[in-house]
């Protein structure tokens, strides 16, 4: 084994700096390991490090390289032949957004542009989809009468948001659910909520409660608002 490669692989990893192990293919094909760990900072800096690594190769006139390992990318997949522009852009994205950014990258099929754009539609972090549904309805929907409070299944409504294709989620852990509006629903929050199918279900629940409640005068104006919203 090339002593140079052994020393390079032993460089301590700094968690705040994603890095690559770039190998010399001429040496690799000749049965020797020669490469260098390189911090994924700026593409030009990485290229300069790769040129220096190839110049120091035990194989003369070495020109070809491949990414044989990487660390600090929070589980993202990097091709052996990925461009340094892409890798450095991904490293900066992961440094900024951590595991959430990495999972978004995977969610969009390793598309960095789509993962970046998704943050424009980030609805926030919630304990569950039910909490998201409740918050969004209370903030932008009609006021919910007290007589209806305990009849609403927020978790079911949250699932409806997702099943209807209005949102998608990234779950990072227990009680840590990030909700994103899907691109086709990117518009004002008020319009998204008022046009949302779950309100139709509230209307149906309200009809049922009306037949049982003594607060008919309170519920009828609220139901009228719901009907105007969904019609």
C-alpha cells in the first residue's frame, strides 16, 4: 500500500466540513492505493488538490481520478464521477440544512435544485401532521365554535392533506415532522386552506353536530361560512 494513501486516510474528520476521498485511478488499476482526503469547499480548490494528488502519484502521467469515499454528507449518495461543482454545492447545502437537507435531496432523486426550491414551500416543523392541520386551520380557516372542537379529528385531516397531494413530509425523529407544500399548491396559505378538501369534511361533521347541539344559533353562521368556502 502507498504510504501517502495511508497518511491521507488517517486525517481526522471535522464534522463541520464534508469531505471526499479522491483516488488516482492509474495507481488503483495498478494495484496500489493513492489518493487524498479533500474538504468539499470551493470547486477550484478541490480541483487544485486533485491535480496535486495526481502529480504525486506513483504512476507516471496519472490523469484520471474517482471519488472512492466521502464523509459528512448526512447520508447523501455521491457518484464516483460527480462533478466538484455539484459536490461542493451539496456540501454547502448539507452544512446549512443538516439531515433535513440531506433527506430532501434524496426525496427529490438527488436533485439539488429541487431540494433547494423545497424550502420556499416549507410549512414548518410540527409534532405530527395533525398538529400541522390544526394550526393551519385555526390560523387561516373560519373560527371553529367551541361546540365542534372535540368532533374534529386533526390527525385524519392531516393525513388527508398528504393523501390529496397538498403536502409531503420529512420525518427526522419522534415528534419532529417537517411539512412542505407540494409545488402544485404553492400559493397563498389562505387560498391553499380555503380550497382544501378537509374543509368539506368539517362541513359534514358540522351538519351532524347541528342535529345534536343546543347551540344551533352559534353553529349555523359558521356552517354557512364553510359552505361558501367549498362551493
